[in-house]
C-alpha cells in the first residue's frame, strides 16, 4: 500500500507529498532490513462481503489488475486489512452520518486482528463498517524474479491518508516506520543509508514526479497495469536487478539460473 499524504508545512525545497515507509526487521525471511511500503500476503479470510463494500466491485478490480474476480476482491480486502494491522489506518467507514469510530475499539480490534482472534469481516460487521474500495487506486503489479527462493505476485495500491487518522510504527514486522518525502528516501538510498528493492525504487521515482496526493491519485486512474518481473544478472561478482527499461533486460533470461542473492 502506497499510503500518501500532503505535509501542511513541507521542508524547504520539497513538494508536500509524503509516503509512509517501514524498515523491516533484519531477520525476516523476505526483504529483511529493507525499507518498504506496508503490505502483506492474502489470508484465506480475506473474502469481501458485498454488503460491507463500497466502491468498484471485485470484477472491476479484476479487470484493472489483470486477475480473476475472486483474487482481485481478496487483494483489495487484504490491502485494507494489512494497512490497518501495520499502520493503524482503517480504510473503512460507517453508514452515512455515523460518527468517528471509538479509538479504544479500534485499538482492541487491531490487536485481535493481528493475533488472528478475529477476521476483518467480523470486525466490520461488529462495528457496522464498510470497506472503502473507492479510496484505493491500482498502481502496479510486480512478480519477484525466478531466481528468488520466495516468489510473490504483488499488487500495489495507493490511498490517501483519511482525515482524522495517522499511521504509526506499532508493528512487530518493522523496526521503524515514518513519513518520507519520496525524493528523500531515494537520496538516502543513494548514500547507502537505507536499502530499497527495485520495485520500491521505481515506485518512489514515479510518485516523486507529483507534487501532492491528488496528483498521484489522478495519475493512478490512467496507469496501465501489467505484471513486471525483473531479471537478474551476475557479472564480475556483482548481482544486478534489471527492469524492462534496462538495455540488457531482454538477454538477462540467460542468467536466471545463476545462483546468488543480494
């Protein structure tokens, strides 16, 4: 999830746009120690309920993401759940005219969700909340290279931080989490201060072209989403991850059986 916001008083020389990033625990099996967008895997319980859903339906999302209707619905539901679990931001609302959800209930619900004592569907029904699929936009779809021992087919969504909510670092999967100017994260990566994976680098570069969150959402409306699978080459003892725009991308398949990891 690319969770974005506009800083009311941006740093000098920076556009207001910020994105929420987490640095993963170093010992994690995948992307340990890397700075990433919040997210996670689809759970069997990530099945949307039509009466707890507002916005484009799963069939629309399936056409948008290039996958089945059932998978698309699960991806959106998982994106909402993971954002709540990892950031404390809930992309769901009550009936029209309903007040804000009790913060104490939200804290307890988040704890139960993380502990797998209840599902997102149970929590939505209990508080009479509805998933706001209309707050999400599709951004990209990435598939990990064939050489990786753990492979993922990942949908990237973007959403603006809802009014009255804020993201936090209360997750066991990250050692730190905060709001970043996209260019600032890229600059720190260039200085070797943080680690970013290829999809994160490219996505940060893309959103850095926009001044604010409204511009990012508008751009998402017109993006063509096709699965991107990076290629990996090993040359002179150096492992390189190549993207479709790289000159050697088409010939990199010859190197995919080579061993090695970053």
